[in-house]
C-alpha cells in the first residue's frame, strides 16, 4: 500500500511538471519577451545553485567580519579628514545605520574612538589596509568562481590582482566618503532641495547602487561592461533593501522571543552576522546576473531584447 502511494505521488509529480511545462511553453509562444526573461532568470538561478553560492557567501561573510573593523576605522578616519567633527554627528550616525542596520550597540562608538587614535598616514594605515584586504580578497575569489576563472584561470583578462584589490579598497572608501560627505554637507544648506532627514533615506540607497556597480565592474578578473555591472548591482541592491525590510519585521517580533532565548544578550550581534550572510548571498546573486550578461555578450548565446539591456 505504501509502495502504491509512492507511485501515485511520483506519477502526480510528473503529470504536474508536464502541465506546468506545457503552460509555460504556451505563454512563451504568446509573449516571447516573457519567455526570454524567464529563461534568463532560470539560467541565473540554476547557475547560482551550481556555483554553490550559499557556501561562498558564508566564506565571504566570515572574512568580511574580520575586515569590518579595519574598514570602518578607515572610513571614519577619512570622514574626519573631509568633515572634521561633522564625521561624528548623530545625522551621519543615523545614515550609517540606514545603510547597514542591526549593528551591535557600541560598535560605531568604539570604532570612532579607535579611528581617533590613528595618526597621520603611516604604518597604522598600511596595517588597516591589509586587514581590510582579507574580506575583499575573498570577494575576489568568489567572483572568480562565478565568472569561471577558478577552473580556467588562463581566461582572465586582468592582471596584478593584489594591487587591484588594494586599489578597490582605497578607491571605494574614498568614493564613498566623498559622495557621503558632499551629500551630507549639501543637505545641511539652507536652500537644499531636500532636508537632511530625506537625505539620510535617499543617499544610502544611491550610494549602495553606485558602490556595488563599481565593485562588480572593476573587481572581477575579466573586463565587465558598465551596463552589465549596473544591472547586477540594481538586482542586488533592490533585493537587499527588500531583505532589510523583511528581516527588520521578523527581528522586531522575534528578538525578545526566539533570538532572546537562543542568544540572550548576544542577539543583536547574531542578527548582524546573519544579515551580513544574507547580504553576501544577495550580492553574489547580483554577480551571477552580471556574469550571465557577460557570457551572453561574449558567446552570442541567449540574448535579451534591447529594451531589457
């Protein structure tokens, strides 16, 4: 009887799969654009699974955890050079929390205190850059895997990877600091187009899109077009803000129950680590989108219509 039930379930599964496949083919015949977009999305998701991006996201989040304090220290030190005492204002503090929530209490204050101890450019800056390089190095390895360069390293079109990774760290921090400080100062002007409260909401989303685009364009060991990196960054940034909203609702209801029972006073720290892992998963999905566009352009395989590019 159990065997008959299992056979019925298997037959039902096959029948349902055939019905879904027939319905999808009919829809693709009626709407070719939907078929092409659907095929592209399915290819990205299948490649995401084949590349074991969940495991790579875990390794990236681990090394970024090691590098986050050097990166934050460099960030606040550069902000202090640009804004002076304004780098430690409450408005900027709220903007940073908007960019990356669930930061443990006291982390930013401790980082600010540590950044004030760093003197002029010297050995301490070199040590911080090396510490920040660890996380970026793992991101580079993950992107190499996604672009197929771990198996075929001779296909890479860029050289001097170590120098390029350090350059990405330095230029990304400088670019982020300049844009954030310029937007922050401009929003405080009397005749600004929008108030500081709106700038705190708008700037993080814009900066996230720009920063992820730059990383996806310049960090991979292959030359990536700007539009491909921008589309991958748009997917990653959009999903990140959606994940932030959903995780915020979940954590608000679970922090005093599930998270509090499991982790106690460390619940905020664990929430930050879990959300960092989610963020890495989403970033690698955006990288898969960029890599898919790269493959289509270089191999001449499945292409999206011009309007989708």
